[in-house]
C-alpha cells in the first residue's frame, strides 16, 4: 500500500476531511532493526515520544514539529503502518534530560541507557551533517499519541 492509499484510508476510516494533510511520512532511526523495533513500540503504545537534535532541523531547513500535526510512521522499507499526532514539543539540553522525560520514548529502563543509546545516535547524525555533538546540545523532544494503525 502506498502512502497516499494509506492516508486516504485513514481519512475515510476516521471521518476526517479530505483536505486534512499530514506533515511527514518517516521511519524512526537509521537502521532497519532499530526502525522496525521502534515502530513496534509505537504500535504497542509504549513509545509516545521521540527526540532529535535541534541542529539537525536547522541544517536541513526543516520546521520544528507542532502540537496537532499528523505524521505517518512507516517501517524501514517505507510501508505506512500508523498515524501519530504530535501533542507537545519541548527543547531541552541533552544534559538536562531526566528519566521522567525520556521514559515516554518507551525504549529504555533508565536514564543511563537512554543517554548511551541517544548519544550514539546523536553523534552519528552530527557526523553525517557536519557538526559536533555536545552534552549541552539542544534536543527537540516531541510527545505524540498513536491515533490510527492498520
């Protein structure tokens, strides 16, 4: 099923206006195993947030997410699997993240594993985009809710 077909079914199944737009269609992370694993956490209702470097948005010229926006989450192969709605967006320095915040991502059992996994991810992203990871780097923390899956 294509993204457009999936979106049309979502609009029909939820009774939304055909004019309703989605902001993005994406998969989480940069590897197949991670992307599909994170998708499963979303589908199970365990993952209700995500985080990205503010610098990534700036370098790529992307707008920050906003509450109320809808996005399609795909598997690594690009197959649409669900729709999420952004509920809140915060910008928090990496070194000021607490477990109360990051546990909403549903990926880790403690702050230390979140830091280890996300530092690796942020360093890779920084390297690809040509900047340096720092511990006080601003992180865009996006809360969302799963509103549709097929």
